[in-house]
């Protein structure tokens, strides 16, 4: 089957300078434009009427190929795109109807039991294909507040010509998350940073834009600042919606930190997906709620919470949200609502949902469930889809605190990694220290 969107050339522009347009290869392998913006497609793709006529009968893989083709144009051959999509989407994202109005989209059935597997696996295969003729190798930098590091490490482990450097905040990820990103070895290096996720993200951006480093290293990023991470995250919004009854327009409730997942949802809507509304479910690190309420946007230092993967005080993808909404505050408010959820509410929600419905939510999904409950108080006729971003067994300390010891079944693959030794190098949060290490080591 031939898809017309695969033949339309696409270029990518910077959110800071729309006149700068680059190829897919440059956008993915360089990650950031030199003006410190983020890349977006020069035109937001729209899936044609034929897609929306047939979408409910498509497989997850078929959906992914069509969506990726609309983003990439003719820069990736159809057969190549189909192959890498098939390899990346080797697991499902089932929609579980916990209640009639609160349905959970389980995004944790991949190798590292987190939604980041979708983006990381797709990105690894796309990067490998784009860099197939390059000499000198590629160094992938990734900052993680929890699940990204493990997913990227697993996706890129053993890939020839690619070295991965993972930066994570010391003491601010769960023990099992830490093992997933530090235990593989080989072409994966883990740096335990004396700071926060925001410090890790700052170090990655500094390296990508430092001419002294980029002169001797081909660098890219596997964070959601990279457009290749966002594209596959749009797949499961469409896949989740197709599992609802025909005619139901869902409210997507998205546990949010760096805002990449939320950005992917808005991109899916722009492609033609019918969505009633989006809800950003946030912990104490809420940088977007005050903006939606009318205050100036103000990043802030992050603070630790039980939903650690969302502990982001300066979310990079806010720039993309603004661009998608045409830098129009009213347009963003019309599509997006934010709720802040405390640690106490997170624990109470885990207990309540387990007791009332027999369903175990991880701390991030619990933030989403609580936000959905608050939305439904004012919109009781809504059908909410809560994105459950990680398996609860990845957070044993929180789950034991909420439900009591031993209540969560630990999957075998997670139990195996728990027994592996941690291998990580301490790193300060000072930019010169990291850049010096990168020049010599990576």
C-alpha cells in the first residue's frame, strides 16, 4: 500500500527562528537548533479523510506508519519506515475500562515497563538508519528524572557506532529505575549528577550547543527535546481513542513533567484526532498551571515528590506547546486544563482505586486519576483516558507505603535487573565539569 503523505517533503523549523529550516536527519541527529529553540515540522501534518475513514480497523503498527509518514514526508522510504515501526511497536497499549468514565491507557508493556519505551525504541531505530553512512559514531545524551534513562539505555544497548550517556539526579529516582539505567554497561554510561533533573537537562543542552564539544563529538539527545521522541508518542493517542466506542471523544488526562507527552497529544489532535479536551495532571512542580490561570510563565526550581518522573521545574516542551497554539494564550486555555496533585492525594488515590476497583496505579497514574476525578466533578458526562505511564512495581517504596508491603507483583524482568550491580560515575552539576568529561571520555 502506498501512502500519499510519505511523498510530501517535510522540513523542520526552530521555535525561536521559523525561517531556519532543516532536514529530518539534521533535526534528529543534532536535536537542538543553534538558536536554543526546539524543532517542529514546518507545517503541522494532517491525516487525510481516507485515514479517518479506516482508522478503527487499523493495527497499531499501521497507525504508526501512517502517522510517522505524515511527519517525515519522503525522507524515509516506505518499506524502511514500516520495518522500524514494526520493530518498535512490538507490544500493545491496551485501554482498560476501570470505570465507565475513567479508562486507563496502559503504556507500560514495553521492555522497561514505561511509556518511554515507545519513543526510545522508535528513535533508536530511526537514528541508526539516519546515521548509517556517517563516520566517527554518534554520542546520545539523555537527562532522566526516572523512566527515560532506562528506556533509552535498553533501546540503544549494543547498537554499533552509538554511545549513550545518561545523566540522572542523585537520590531522586527509585532504586529500580536506577538499576535499569546503570546496570547494562557496554555502550551505556551513567552519570549520577549532584543536583536535580533540571540540572541534568541544562547540562545536556549546554553540551549540544557547545562548539568545543561538538567539534570533536557528534552529539544528539534522546530527551523529548528531540522531535524523534515526540512522533511515536502521538501513535498511542490515536490507538487509545480507537479502542473507545465510535463517536466518543475522550478527555485525555496526561501526567506531565517535561510536557513532551502532552505536546504529542496536541499534535495528534492537530492531525485530525477528535479530542474533547486535555488535562495536564501535575505534582508540586507545576510550571504550566499558573500560566493557564493568567500569570506569566515562570520556570522554577524543581522539588522532589513521590511522582518523581514529573519533577521538572523548567519543562522544555512549553516552547512547542506555545508554537502549536500559535502563541495564543486563549487558544491554549481552550484546549488544556491543569490540576496540581499533592503527595498525600497521590497516596490516597492509590489506596482508593485499589480498594474500590481492584486496580493498581503507579504514583504518576495516580496523579492522573486524581486529576480526572476533579475534571469529572464539573464535566460528569465526559469519558476520560488516563495515561498510565509506568508499571507500579517500579516504585516499590511508594507502593508499599500506600498499600502495604508485598501487594504489587514484580514482573520477572524487573526482578532480574534489581539483582544487577549499579555502575555509575559521580558528576557535579557544574557545566564546565561535564563538558570537560565529555571531551575526554565520551
